[in-house]
C-alpha cells in the first residue's frame, strides 16, 4: 500500500513538472517574438527624398542643398537611435525571461522537496517494525534524487535553449542593423550624388549668367563711351530752341549736374545768346557725389526733425517734468561763444550762453523732458548748417 502510494505521488510529480516545463517553454517562445519598432526602423530607412527642381536663385539652391544634407543626417541619426533602442529592449526582455524561468524552476524544486521528505519520514517510521520497509525507503530516496537531477537537467537545458535563442536574436538584430545601415549609406550616397549634380548644374548656370553679365556690361561701356560727357569743360552759347534737357541729352550729362555747374535751377528757361558751361566727366561725377551727400544730409535732417516732433508730442502727452538743454560748445571766452551762438541762431535754433569755471557754454534749448532733448541733440548732430557732432544733453537750471 505504501509503495503504491509513493509510486502514484512520484508519477503525479513527474506529470506536473512536465506540464510546468511545457508552459514555461511556451511563455518564453511568446516573449521572444520580435517587436514592432524594427518595422518602423526599416520603414524609416526606405523613405525617399524628392529632389526639388532648381530655382533661378543660386543662393536659394545652396540653402536647399544645405537643408537636405541636414535632413539626411537627422534621418540617419534617428534610424541608428531606434535600432539601438530596439536592441536594448530585446536584450532586456531576454534577460527577464531567463530570470523568470530560473525562478520558476527553483520554486518547483522547493515545492516538490517537502512532499518527498514527508514520504521519506513515513517510510523511516515504518522501518521500526519490519526490515522490508527500509528497503522501500531507499528506493523512494533514489527516485527523489533522480527526479531532482532530472529537474536540474531540465533547468540547464531550458537555460541553454534560452541562451541559444538570445544569441540567435542578437545575430538577427545585428544583421537587421547592418542592413539598415547599408540602406542608409546607399540612400546618403544617392542623395550626395544628386546634390553634386545639382551643384554642378548651378555652377554652370552661374558661370553662364556671369559671362552674359560681363558681355552686357562691356556692351554698355562701349555704348557709353560713344556718348560720354566731354573730358574737359566746354563753353556753349545758347541757340534758339535750346533747353537744359536738350543740352543734357546732347552732351550725355544729368540735367541737375548741368544746372548746378552753371548755378541755375533745373527748371530755368534759357535765353538765346546765354553762355553755359558743359561740365566734364569728372565734374559730373563730383557734382553727383555732392548731390548725393546733400540729399543724404537732407534726409537725415528731415528724419531728425520728425523724431524731435514725435518726442515733443510724447513729452506733452506724458507731462514730463524738468527742463533740459543741449550743450553744443564750450568756448574759452564770451566772444567765441557769441560767434557759435550766432551760427546756431542763423540755423533757426534758440541759443543761450552760460559762464562756468571751465569756460562759456553754448546751450540750445530748453526742451521739456529728456526724451525731447535727446531728439534735439540728434537733430543738431546731423544738421550740416551748424556742422557739429559733439552735442550732449544736460539738465537745464
């Protein structure tokens, strides 16, 4: 009876262990399925970049090429990053599966040992009455040792299988990563060739445009040399039907330069017999430079005047407190200060002088609020009539 019970227990333990080992193998196989990020990586690696057509602006084409290089580098970096992340997740899952398998095997052995020990104790207690019970106890002990060895062997086999599967997955992942890298390099090479071809076409186009521009400039210079202004000033007597515009076209000089060279207005009507001077090419260039400088000075003065008006309006709206002036000179004596003040008064400024221990100050103003005083200082510094650039703001007493 005791022998049959022990045999049934052993058979039950073997069947239960087999079922648990089968369940563990199925679970490990489920965890070994490849994750979806690999598909994402392969999909990302197969993306194609459409080369946009060349534009007529060379600088725009260069910016487009630089932008494509940056995008390609970003895609390659993203693919490598995803591949590394996928490998890390694979290794982590394999390690967890292996640890879980070992823990379940140890738990199985630990749960099986107490039942076998109880059977051994029962058999040992039965040896007190009959010698045959002792023989059965030895057989049960041997059976338990065999089962323990089988369980250990099964655990080792499972661990070996898990290690082999992990190695196989690692090799497969390495192969996928190598394939992805190879595809990325091929794509990069293709894009580099396309960019080189586009750059070559752009350079050829730029060269052709430069040659056309040089040819056009040469033609313009030849045409200008035929109708250029005289090399030396020329005297001219006005005839019937002459006008400034007609003479300007005849001698290829600007109307403003012709009028300025003769100290008349560009809208002045000419009289028959009037003597005029046709300016030379150098005189025309000098007059044009002077006219451009005068225009620039007038624009700066007009802008400064506008800022001054806006600053005064702002002061009125904010009701600023305090009065400020703009010191334009520090003369050594009153006579010199009066000369400076006279020049500023002629330009339309309100000027006062103030004697200090360091000299006689010449002050323009006053202005209510420092904002308006700063705007007045800028206007003075850009006014060609007073010709000063050292004005600065001070508090008006």
